[in-house]
C-alpha cells in the first residue's frame, strides 16, 4: 500500500485543538488557506478536522463525492440537540424521501401564493420604520423576516406570538456554537435548550390545530404531503421540520438584507442604478411574479451580496469513507468543513475580490460561470438550500420597496466589523437614519 499523506496544518493544543481561534478569529480559515492551500487539517470542537476551500473542493463535498460524507456525523453536537431529527441532519435514502415531501411547500405554486403575504408584511414594517426614523437594521430585519417565516410556514396570526417565538429562536441560535455545552440553566446552551422546549411545546399545539383545520401555510402543506407509497410525515417529524424551517428561514435572510443596505449606502452609484430599474413599475399596485422577473440589476446586486457577504460561514460533514484531494488522504471519522466566504474570494475567479461590484454578474461578465461551485452561498448540488427560492423572492420584494420609496444613512460611532458566528453580520447590526424619499 502506498504511503498516505495527511493534509498539511496543525492540530493545535491538546484537548482544545484550534477551537478557540476558529470561533473567535474571523480570518482563521483565510490565514491557513494562504499558508497551506485548498485543503488543511486542524482540530476543532473536539475532532480532527479537514477544512476545504475553493470550487474544486466544494464540488467534491457537495456533488461528486457526496456519498463519502454524512451531515448527521458532521454538524456539531449542539446542532443535533437543538435542531433535532430534521432534514438538516439526515442522510441517504431517509433524507431523499423527506426532502421530496418538503420541496413542494417551498417552490412552484406554493411559493407564488406567498408573494402577497411577504409584500403586505413588508409594507407594515416600512411604515413602522418610517415612524421610528432611527433603528438597528439587523434587529429589525430579524423581526420582519421572522414575521414572514412564521406566518407563511406556520400560519402565525398575531405579532405578540411572532415576537415571542422570534426571541426563543434567537436564544436557540445563540446556543448552536456555545463552546461549553453544559445544560445548566444559566449557560448559553442551557438557555438554548429551555428555548427549544418552549418552541416544541408551541409547535405541538400548532401541528394539532393544523391537522384538524388545515390553512394555507407550509405546515398545512407538509401535513397533507404524501410520497409515492402514500407515506406522510409523523407528528414528531412535522414538528422537527417546522423548527428547522423557522430557524433556517430567517436569520440567514436577515444578515444578507443587512449587508445589502450597508453596501447600497456605501455605493450611491449602485443604489441609483437600482432605483432607476424600479422606476418602470412605479404607480403599480401590488408586485407580481412577472415584475419580480424584470429586475436583472437587483438580481446582480443580490448575487454580489451572496458572494461578498454569505450568511453562512461553511458546512460541516463527517467523513464516512476515506477520500483523496490534491494528493492528500483524509480518513473516515474526521470532521470536514467546507468554507464559503473564502471560496468566494478567490481572485482567479473574482478579480479584486474585496471590491463590491455587482457587474461581475452581468450577462457579459458572469464571473461565477467560469467554474462550477464558485458561488455557494446557498450550498450546492443535490442538497442545495431548500429555501433558496423562498429567500430570494423575499429579499427581492423587500429590496424593491426600499429602493422605490426610501433613503437611509449609516449613523456614526458603530462597528461594521464582521462577526462570523452564528451567522456573518456587522458587529453593531447597522444603525441607520431612515426616511421616505
Ligand atoms: C439568505 C437566505 C439563506 C441562506 C444564505 C441559506 C443558506 C443555506 C446553506 C449554505 C445551506 C447548505 C448547508 C450545507 O451544505 O451544509 C442551506 C441548507 C438548507 N436551508 Fe437554507 N439558506 C437561506 C434561507 C433558507 C430558508 C428561507 C429556508 C426555509 C424556509 C432554508 C432551509 C434550509 C434547509 C431545510 C436546508 C437543508 C437542506 C438539505 O439538507 O436538504 N434556508 N441553506
């Protein structure tokens, strides 16, 4: 047998490995990528780990060698405890069957039915922000996107109910990367578990109600969904999938919207072009699907936000079958992380990668098309984000209304530095002064 060579890198200090720098240093992966290249080893969250960067690496993980990797064996234990037996942590045939039951609630005719609700909730928030005048956008987008998610996914009717759930989800999310997962009530992880229990209690009630009286929300569609053999999701599965969809469905969208508003404020020429594009619709009443398809420049801007400010830092996997990449061998049992922001900053694909330049995605340039898996803000391959169409439609509706009718300026004395965990966001959340045009 030929000698196997592990990837370069360091396992760090005993026991802790490199967990601490991984969690606190936003440049942890960049520094090692510059030193070692597209594959390097480390020791993170108690396990030997291989980190992979770049489109070739992403293609292996997300597509060509997907059966070498397990999601359940990959995501840290906190995720398993807090997100339960949901799609996110399933593998193989079980995953394929459940994903097929969930997909119709997030695409096609179901998605088209969500447009009006997304727009109406957005318009209510715009009025509220107009009165408030000054606020922190990260917090406000979180409320807005959670209202949209809880109304469309669960059929939540009241603001009070949505606010309560939103706060519980924030506590749950904060526990995902808590380093000391003790379940004592005062630890971050203990608080997250308590929040999860309250969420489960609430969802158990909602599922029972929707089973009796189905409405138009995604949960009601999931209750009625059947596979080819007539199997449906059990009550326990419905609750687990609903927790996942609510969790995955708002924090990510919130961070992308926050960066969108920051970049637009920093680039008045981009803002003006995007406003000009909206002029064709002014005077029209409610947005239509057809109109949403006529905003190519806004689409370019959103792709550039996905590239430069992806919400998710990367994906975790467990290596279940040994594999090789660039001559290095990675054994079964290791943890794997594929890196998203660093893949989006490879200068051979995206020249001057730190520059915000929506024209990278113009029909003439299409920089992302040079190499598959160069733009992976929503993952890729057969397990690409289930909510991609939902999130893109929601962001477009919100952005279109902001561009048509409002202006905003960034307030002084705040930090706009990147914080990477749990989702990548500007440190102080982007405080702005907001006015009608
Ligand atoms: C801007 C918004 C969003 C971003 C950036 C985003 C990002 C991602 C990424 C990167 C993955 C793949 C993770 C991996 O490969 O390990 C993923 C998967 C997933 N996302 Fe999203 N997401 C967004 C919105 C949503 C929404 C709105 C929903 C649902 C309502 C959702 C539900 C899911 C689910 C269920 C999965 C797991 C899919 C599977 O394993 O088959 N996401 N998302």
